[in-house]
C-alpha cells in the first residue's frame, strides 16, 4: 500500500483471501471491519479499504475462487471485475487488457 501511495499504478490484481502479516496500521476500513473476526485471512478486503485512501486509486480486478455471494458483494464498486480461479493465462490477460481499455488479441 505504501508503494501505491508513492507511485501511480494503473491496475491491481488481488485475491480476497490473502493472509495478513502484521496488524494493519490504522483503523480497519468498512469492508475489513465487517469481517474483523476473520480479517487475518481476508487481506484482500484490507487492501481494498486501503486503496480508498490512495489519491489516484488503480483499477482493481479480483482474482478469486470465492463463491460466497455476500463476501463478493462487499467488494463493491472498487472492483472492476472478478476473474474466477483458476483462470488460464489468456483469460487473465484478456481481463487485464479489457480493464485497461486496451485491445484484446484474437
């Protein structure tokens, strides 16, 4: 997150289930607070909350095997698209190019 605050990044691809290392600095954002009992395994939600604090937030793609509708719903508008796991390289590349508004190979 520190790098995202220092540099402009166009796109971030993240999973929902990312283990947190040390406790996040500062208060948890709204997504992470909703799942605070299990947030140590939901680092993707913490990342999304932190991206809300970045001056020019990047486009976010969620690459996840999560099928829990409530958890996917909490991602909200911050996530441009969800790429189901596992995704073959061509699907991943296509989603990235589409999110960036670039032409996709045929």
